[in-house]
């Protein structure tokens, strides 16, 4: 039975990453589905419909041998500024992929204010949001997960996005809630982003099942290393077309999501569903933030645009645990691993090679004493487009607390001066700030306690006299 995934693209950043995600997903499935058959792999992300009707008629996957009529993405597009959503719906390549009855576009924006997005637009659009989400849910045979894509720096993605997360928990409690959350960099041009980030982080702790944090600084660094240019310099693809400034960063995030979902879409010797990720990598409910890395690094489906030479599997394993390949600024090898998952893609990879590399890396990694064998391995035979082999590493590591501490420190710089506070107090009580700060600090303390917890001494044998 097919297992479906519905994406929720919220705010400008979420929709721009989502646009890249769907573009690459179409290319990936086209490369592996030469006969135009609507099979289980396609049905995870797409509906097959007959568009001769005003409300396109659903064509079930059936025995997986029917022809594709027209594809509709299992996606909901949401933004309080209409520009990005309208641009996607007018795009020559992607416009027909999206159902306009599964989108909401406001006109005034959230003013980079978490409180306005959460407490004004959330309740205002609640019924409309539920209906927009219920529509793709009813077309699913076995909905496995929602995947939200948003950023924490602005107002819509952070405030409205986290409000929608709470709605998902209330109305669709049986579906997993995965979140790809982009953390702003320290030099972010939104002056209130420290407030928005902290308030959002508290909601992610309470309402998400699994969070994949990304940060703009790391994505920009990786993009610059791949292209050999800073993100401010113009970049061109293999056809000479100019790439927009954040396109390469958004594509890196899109590649992460395609690798994450590869095993639920394609066959392999060790398939991993999204629910297995939470089961194996989240030992405590609130500690569901996973540090991610991808090797080889790429931001295009065209291998000619990547400056790096082809990587061997051994080199990819080494890279995946290197600080420069992490999608947040962190060095997991300096902290304690609670668990780690490796998703390998490529038909030429043998399980013996994966096990050998795990044993090779093991002495350099510090796993917590009660989970020394905390590895989860997936192997998808279908490679990423343009690649022979690739590797996604997800780790639940105590190094994530440093990212949270940075959020707290940036928040306190503004909060102690009460700067811009009045914009938020128009929509909420001051206690919301204090409660959010306490919740995030509590999580930091929990990770710190695990990091410094030592293995109990073995029991002493007392001779019987």
C-alpha cells in the first residue's frame, strides 16, 4: 500500500524551498519512470488526476501499472504575502502541479512579527487552513506524515507556521509531523528575528514529532564552497541561466528532503519509513531535533554544476561527519551522540561496505553509554539524480544545544533592552516570552545533562565468606 506525505510550505522561505523540492522531485521520478506509469513511488508525493473536469477526478494507483494523466502535488502553499505563492502558481514548469484549492495567500504580510502571524492570522484563517489541509488528506489511502517547510526568522513562517503545527496535532494526531526549520543567521536583516526564533522554537518543542534544523549561515557557506563564489556573487547553471541568490541554498535543503524520503518512495535492501526515524532517533519526546549532513554536496540536478570530483563511499562517510558538511553550524564529533541514522543511496553499494565504514568511524564518535549500538541504516537502490551514490546522515546529538543557546543569547540582547517589544505586546502577553525562554532553557539543560552523564560503574563482586 502506498504511504503518502503531504508538504506544507509556509511563508516566503518555505515556499521557495518547496518550489525547488518539487522541481527536483519531478526530475528524480522522471529519471526513474521512463514509461510514464503512475506507481507507488509517485503516489507518495503526487496524485494522478483527470483534468477534463472542473474538480479533477482522482485516478487511484491500483495495480501500479496505469498511465499518468496529470500529476498534482500533495502540497499546501501558504503565505500572508501573495507574491511568492502567485509566482509559483504562474511558473511555466510547476503551475499545473499545484491545486489552487490547496493554497492560501494573504496580501498584508505578518510584518516580521511572530505574534501577529500566530495570534492574529492563526485564528483568523483557522477554518480555511483546516479545509485546505483536509482536502489532500482525503485523497490519501495511508497518510504517513506531514512535512512542514518554513523559516523561523520572519512572521508568517514562524508564527503562522507554528500555529498550523498545533492544528495538525489537534485535527490529524495519527500523522507524524516532520518540520524543516531554517534558523536565521546572526547578521539576519530582520531585526526582530531573535524574538521570532525563540517563540517558534518553543512551539517546535511542543508540537513537532521531528525537526530538521537548517541555518542560513551553513547553507550559504556550503553554497559558496560548491560554486566557488560568495552567495552575493551571481551564479549561473550549466545552461548559462542566472541562478537567483538563494536558489542554491534552497536546493541544498530540497536535496536533503529528497534523500530523507527516498526509502519510502523507492525500493532497497533496507527500507526506512519516516516513522522509523522518530522511533530510532528520538529517545525522549522533546529531544527530537536532528543534525543533518549530506554527501556529496550539491545544489543542482546537473552534476556539471558541481566542482567536487566524484566521492568514494569511504570519503562520503568521512565527509558526512565533518563539521563543514553539517547543515547547521556544529561539530557533532565533539559532543555526545544519542543515536545516528545513515541513509545510503546507490545500487553499487554493498552492506558490507556500509558496516565496514561504521566500524571505521565508530572510534571517533562518542555515543551515550546506554546506546553504544545506536545506529539505524537505510539503503535505497535508486540513486539521487546525477549521482552514482550519496549519503544522508541524521544524528540526535547534544551539539544542537549550542544552536539553541545562540537563539537564547540573541533573544536576550533585545529583550533586556525591551527593544521592539511593544509590537508583540499588541497581540500577546509578556508571559509568552518568559514561558518560551523557560522551555528552551529547560531543553538546553536536558541536553547538557545527557552530555555530562557518565556510565555507571560496574557492580563489584563481593566474595561470599
